[in-house]
């Protein structure tokens, strides 16, 4: 290859890499509005069609993703296919399909119960394959619990929710029944709520791995038309 042809080829490759890098940076800048604030987002774009504002595939890794109405996600791995974006407004405008894996720490789930559910204090232990123990202290919706209450059950997926099917509710070694047990059950569930008009996700699998809650989810494409204009 002649030197000037080689230089031209290298320039074209470099230019393409630069464009992909800029689009990745723009998608990363749009993700806090789309998915929630995070410590970091890293995006990788494949099959970029810059003039059309489209990409075949976008893979995102988010760390410490913190939506206002959900537990903090320690790590989110999201893959989207058939992505359209508006570079001028830095918005994702379409996603044909999406799959996500979210890893949640027990301490973040406990903090969510305290923040969102009126629980004074909570502690959560997770065990493989799908078991959870939730310990309460203090008040639950104005009902005083004289000693710490413990709820034990199995975690399961239901649509956009992750629920705890309660096996037992105990306090000081005694089983609790009646109104207090029902109140505790209502306060816990859903443990995770992924229903959102801007980002509709269906949980397809839930499990516990090494003390961490792992969710597999898929997205409704219409739900990814994020932050609609107008």
C-alpha cells in the first residue's frame, strides 16, 4: 500500500473510533436521567450509524445506581439492542429490546426499607438460593415493636416486583400472628419495585449469590422511550 493510502486508512479508522467514543460519552451523559444517578456509567457502542442516530447494540455498566424510588443497585449490567438517540438533546429515544442484570447488597435493601417503608431500623441477611431474613426494630407505621421482630421467607419474582413469601414471623423466639404479622408482611413487600412509567422492567429471575441479591430483568421497549419530550 502506498504511504498516502496507508495514512488515509489510518485516519479513517481513527476518526471512526473517535466518533464511537464521543457517542459513548454522550450516552453515558444521558444515563443519569434515564436510569438514575450513579457513581459511574460505562457505555460501549456497536454498529454505530451516526448520521441516522442509531446503534445496533449498546452495553452499559453502572456502578452504585441510585434511583429515588428504588434500592441502590451496586452494579447494573444493561444491554440494549436497536438503540436510537438524539445527539442534540443527549436523549435515548428508542430501544427495541433490553436485558439487565442487577446486583443488590443486603445493606442497601435494608436502607431502602427504612427510607421508603416507614421502618425504624432493619437488617437483612440473604442466603442461597433464594432465602432472606429481615429483622426489624422500633416502630412500623406507628405500631411499636417491643422487641426485634424477625421475618423469614423465600424471595421470588412477580412482574416488576421482587417479593418475600413469608414463612414465619417471630419476636423473642415466639411466633407472631394476627395484625402485627400482616403489617410486617405489608411493610416488606415488594422488597424491590422496578415498575416505572419511564423504565418498565420485568424480573425474569431472582437468586442469591454469595450473600448478594441478583436480578435478571428484561425491558418493555416502550418503557425505554425515556423522558419524553413535550
